[in-house]
């Protein structure tokens, strides 16, 4: 409950969510766009839209979105494509919101402000009157916390995308020189590799490092490093119930949707429980559709926890193995106040 006091306020991720939501409303009001969304595979949508004159207004607005946020990445990994490289990613978020008729970011923001005000009132009623002024000062000091944190996440993703773009341009020059096979091979090279020789074949080195990268990707990291402490309590709570870390209060029952990335959002229906390893700001438009969130990693101040509180939906984080313990389509009940997740069927 204490964390609800930090809720509210505008932030960079919320602003982009608003742009996505506005385009979803335009798509819903444009019959040909809705038809293409309903009938096309993800990679077929944008070419189909560009062929239809009746979709011109939507396509123009969508292209403007991509131009404004061209360097936005799907996360903080140089291997992830940017919106300019793969506009199908934000388009899939728009389609998901079009189909789900999600609540507007403004409505979510108003709800978050109400929860924050209620949390402050509860705290004041529980504290001695002599401490009220100190409490109010503390609340004022943390008022911009979410905005600062989400702003950092936005710029980190944008910087990652910008660096990726620079590296791909280096890679294109290496491809033209016959030194590598693909532009993204440059992501596996260091400045020393490039300066050692202007003509050497870098493909064997890239191949070796790609293989090492693929091996490291399979590593399952420990939940904590060092003494587990309270984390040790996040163990199996029973045959059909598990305990993670409480992140956003409330209890909800819904259908589990196991998503590997935000581009899977078209499978998410209103009220579904979004289950994934972790979220970044690229996922936040889906929080307006989901009934609850479960992640395998994170803590009370992680992105899914903060965003779930902003959107006023229950969330449980740090539930190890959630994407394998929970089956796609299974009925799930999660309690964001206790961290308990119960499975049915």
C-alpha cells in the first residue's frame, strides 16, 4: 500500500501509450483498417494498409508515429529491432487495442490519481496528527518518482535503438566490403576488431561470438545473488498454488496468455492474465487490456509492478517459472496483495 503513494503524474511511456490508443480509435473508426486488422497476419497488415486509399489517413498518422519514435527499441538489448526497422511491432499493439477497446490512458491516469489520493488518506488516518506535516512533505518529495523512472526507461530504450542504428550502418559497410555476411554481425565486433585490419575476413570471429551468445541466452539466472533472505519464501505454496512477490493490490481471475514479447499482444483479450518473463515500456499499451500481470522476475519497484499500479490492475512478480508452470489458456486467480497465484484446470 505504501507504494501507491508514489503513483500518478505524467511520464514518457504513458505519453506514447496515449499515441497508440489514439491510433487505435482512428483504426476503429476506419472500416477498411478494422477489416485488414481482423483478416491479416501480422507481417501482412502494413503492406495491405498501404494499398488501400481509404486507409491513407491512418497510414499517414502511423508513419508520423514511427518518425517521432524511430529509435525506440523493444527493450534494452542491442539485438532487438527498433520501430523504424520493424513497424509491425507498434502496429500489433494498435491492433490489440483496436480489438480489445481498451480504456484510454487518460482514464487510467485518473484512476491512478484516485488510488494515490486514497492511499494518502489511509496513511494520514493511521498516523498521529503530529506527523502529518512530515508525511505530506515526504509525499511531495516522491511525487515525481514514477515520471523520473519511466523517463529513464524511455531514454534508455531510445539510446539503445540509436546505438543499434549506428552499429548497423557500420555493419552495412562491412557487408559491402565482403568482411561479414549481415549488417547485424557488427553487434558482435569490438572497435579493436575493426581497427586491427581494414581487409580481414571477420566472419569466423562473428560466427564464434554468435554461438557463444546463443549459449549464454539459454542460461537461467538465479533469482538473487548472495543470501536469499526473504526471497526464500517465494516457493511453491501448494500443488495448484504458487507464491510470488506482491506488486499491485487486488484479486482477479482470468485466462492466462503466455506472451514472449509485446508483438504477441494481438492474442491478449480484455481481462486476460498477461504472463511473461519481464516487461519494458514497450509492453505498457497491453496493460490497458490485461486484467492482471504475472512475471517471472522483478520486484516491487520493477517496471511491471509500477505500471500495474499506475493502471490499477493486480500484479504478482518474481514467480519463478511462471511461463512454464502456467499453461496457455488456463484459468488463473492472482492476488496482488499476497503474491499467491492459484491455477484451475
